[in-house]
C-alpha cells in the first residue's frame, strides 16, 4: 500500500489516510451495541452446534460403563478402551488364561485394556481392514477423477464445441442421481463382470461419481486463468500440450488442490454405494461404523472412536478449505464469499 | 468490464502460428483426447446402467433367481401407483423435505444475518459452524443415535427432561422420529444455507443501505426491500440444492431409524433399498420405482441447473 507522506497533505485533510469509509448509518453507539449482541449470539449458537461433535469426541475416550451412564457423565478419566475395542477382536478368557496373561510382560496397550475387562485379544478387528480399504479406494478414485477432470475441464473451458452446454448439463446431472437408483443396474453389471465387492469396482464407481462434480468445479477455476498466458506461450512456439502443462497446470494448482480435497471427502464419507455393492472384501469403513459390536451389546465408546477417525480429517479439511468451501459445495457456480 | 473488453481486443485467433515440422496434436485432437475419457466413463457407469434398468423396470425379475427377466409391460408401474405404501413413502419424503428445508432456510439465513458483520474471531466462528456439513452422514446419524437415546443420551437432558422414565423417546415414536431426522438434517445442513446466504449478503453494495437510512427507512423496510431481494437468488439455489438432497435422503434415515418405527420414517430411497436389496430382491419392481424417483429428481434438478447457470452468468 502506498502511504502518503505527511508533508504532501493539503490543509484540512485528515491527519491519517482514510482507509475505511464510515457509513452514516453506522455512526453512534446503538449499531455497535447491536453488533456486539449479534457476535455474542453467534458465538453461543456455534457452541451449541458443536455440542454433538464434542460429545462424540468425549465418548470416544470413555470407558464402556461411562459411555452409557445415566445421567450422562461429563467429567471422567480418559481411557483408550474404545479404541482398543474398535481395533481388536477379543473373547472372554478363562481364569487360567488370565493368570497366564498377567505373568507376561510383553503386553501391548490393547492387551492390557482387554485384560482389565477379563478378555484376551485374539486378533485385529475387521475395522482395521475396512479403514485400509477406505484409504485405498478414496486415494485411487480421487487421483483418477481429478486427473480426468482437469483434462476435460480444460477442454470445456478453452475450446468451442457444439452442444457444450448440453454436455455439461449431462455431466452435472449424473451427480444429481440418487445412489440407490444407479446402484440396482450397477449391481447387476458388476455381478456379470465379476466386479462386485472388488476394489476396482468401487474405485471406478467413485471416480465416475466424483468426476461430474470435479469437472464443474475445475472448469470454474480454469476459466479464471487468463487465456493470454497460454496464447503468449503458443506464439513463443509451445505446443498446446506444453502450454497446458507448463502454464495452465501451475496456475490451476490451488483449484486442483481444493477439488482433490473435496473429491476425497466425498469418497471418504460415501455410504450408500458401499453398503449395497460391497460385503466383505472391499467394504469401506462408513457402512460398518453403525455395526461395531463388542462382546455383548453395542460398544458406544468403540463406535465413537471409529467416528472420531472420520471426524478429525473432515474438521481439519474444513479449516484448510474454508476459502473454497462455497465453490466446492455449489459445483463451482458461486465464487465470491 | 473493461478488462473483458481488452481481453477480446488483444486475444489473437485461437490457431496461432506454430513452428512447422514439429509433431503436435491439433486442437481438435486434444479436445477429443481430453474429453473422451470422462464422457466414456460417465456413459459406462451412469448412462448405460440407467438404460439397462429402464428395460428391467418393464420386466418381472429378481437378481437372486436364476430365471431370465420376463417382459410384463407396464405392470410394475401400475402396481406401484396402486400401492398405498408407496404413496405413503412419497408423502413421508415430501414431509421430510418440507420440514428440513424450511428449518434449514430459517436457521441458515438467521445465522448469516448474525455473522454478516465481521467481528473479532468471526472467521473462526463461521468455520466452526460449517464443520457438520463436512462430516460423513452415516457417522453423524450413528452418533446422534447415542445423543437421542432415551436413557443415556444427552439430548433429553439438554432440553430439560432429566428423568429418563418420562423423557420423550425420540427414535421410538413415529412423529418424533421424523422430527429427530429433521433436527439432524438441519444440524448438518443449515450451515450450507448460511454459507450461500453469507455470499449473497457480502455482495450487497453498502450504498443501498446508506441511501435507505438517509431516507430514514426503518430496519424492517431495509430488510424487506434491500436484504431479502438481494439475497434471494443465492437463497433459492441453496433451497433447491437442499430439496434435491432431501428427496434423496438415505444415509441419515438408515443410520437413525432404518425407516422405523413401523414405516413412519420410510423415505422413498429407503423403500427402494429394501425392495431392491432385501427380502425378495424384487429387481423389476424396484427398477420401476427407481425410474419414478428419477423423474421427480430430474424435474427438480432441471430447475436447479438453470438457476446455477444464471448465477454463473450473473
């Protein structure tokens, strides 16, 4: 910002440069009080809205009886029991086995927690595998859909083509379809192709599912890169592909990053397809979180622990993406905010 | 707009001189190369299955039986239209959409009005409010189930019912269960409406309010004649988005009630899932229902996409 030296000021001008214009209707004490009240109400509402999330995070660190205590327990000693139940399979041990376990000194934290409840760990739970499935399927499908989307978004942004609007409409309309509607024929198709309950099947599906949204979002970002940059490069003897790689891609980096994160969140959170198209091999974590059952009854601490694993990335990404959230949730249609 | 004008003036024709002799792809080839993979994948994964299920919707077929589909014409559709349960499902979905979108509009718009003027920490408060929107719906539904639990959930305690024996059983009674789902949906998605309204509010030029206050217009008049009409386009987009999502609602219902108690919260998507993937695996009938849902959704989507296109141009 250019600052004006004091000596250059004409007489009668304000002593300091005026950076903020003052609205006539905002002068005086009343609007300021109203603003303060607004701020306080907003903060209170934000706190109320966060109660469920905080409660869930707290439950994840409660012991089993504390999680289902009535009235609900607010103060407690944190324990990792929920995580241990989530990640391991256990069974009730006989007294002799327990005695033998107690003699050992090489117990892991999960073993010790199980021991305290009279159980021994017999292996890692399905949830571990499902979490790994989630990571693989989310990772690969996000990479594929963003790669394909960058290419077609560039083409849609830069080249004239007949029926472009219709094609864009077709692409977006794919996103509007309810998962259940698409799943019935895909279920049959996958069954005859042998893709049912496979990683490849889920990756293909999520790629297609995210592609429509990613194309729209990225087209918005690429539209904002001035064409002059590429055209100058073309004049300098770059080929179209070189110009795309060396000029457009670096310029679109922010947009590509934001799109990647949105696509990843959608795949990571997806439930309906996973519920209907996977059973054992390729099942991801979301359909199994409501079904985490311990030995004898629902283990709320374990469910909360699993939910926390899903919550933390989403919270971090919300903060990382806050400038692009508006674009992301409106398919790139609305940019300001 | 002067920038756009200079752009048009200085932009050379699309095909500029390139070094001759170097092997390169023409723009047309690049266009094809860039777009074909996307279009192919979408046709394979979306369009083809849809055509296939259109055929199935005219047949009597079950994926778990070994018999081939038998053509039955419009029988499936006739059966669905005459089934009061299906009408009930549509009514439930409509009621859910109306209640949740209504609540989200009011809360979202209200929050946006609260947060439109910056104060210290307003950025963080806004982002915190946006968190629920980014969470996995099924995970949200699962932990709200704990919160709604009549004996050890905190919801009843927070709203003042401290005795578990007299407290309402949110997920156990038909009408309350519907409201429970509406509350969770509003908790998750009011921030979405807020986000769009904030964008609309920030675009209102200050001079409109200045002029109004010089004319001594009342706050209510300013709200009705300036704020509301200026935010309306974005608010409409938010409402359309939420309406479509509400008609598709599946995750929250499955996680919270599974359609129960009885079929009090059975939305069309849940009914469709049960018809297609549980019990009889009635593929033919469920394909027909899927098509009915599809037509409804496409009708609403059409409105939405038109509104979006207008927003992009404006």
